C-alpha cells in the first residue's frame, strides 16, 4: 500500500556493455487518492522508467583529524574576525 505524501525515486535504466546504468530521472509522490505525480528532470532514451522507494545514502564516518577540536582555538578565533 502506498502512503500519501511518500516520496519515490524515478530512474531510467539502460543496458551498457558493462551491465546496467541507472540514471536518476526524477521524483514521484503518492497522492491521497492513490494516484502519483511524477516530476522528471531528464527524459529516458528508451521511454522506460523505474520507480522505487528512496534509499538513504550512507555517508562515510567523518575523519576525526578534520573536526574543530583538532583545529584548535587559535584557528577558530582567526575565522571569526
């Protein structure tokens, strides 16, 4: 069952020599009546679209050497002035 207001990802998938190439083509939204609005940023070359749940990308853990604590108070004071 689709949830009204839910955001979905729209992809254009094409076959290449190395396999499948997924291109983010836009976003789709589910309406209260179960219909969808699709907003495309690109047009698929083959006329086919694939719609799926939006997946969150996992970002790498931040480098502790780049934190503000590693910079020190003197560098922070310079950036404020």
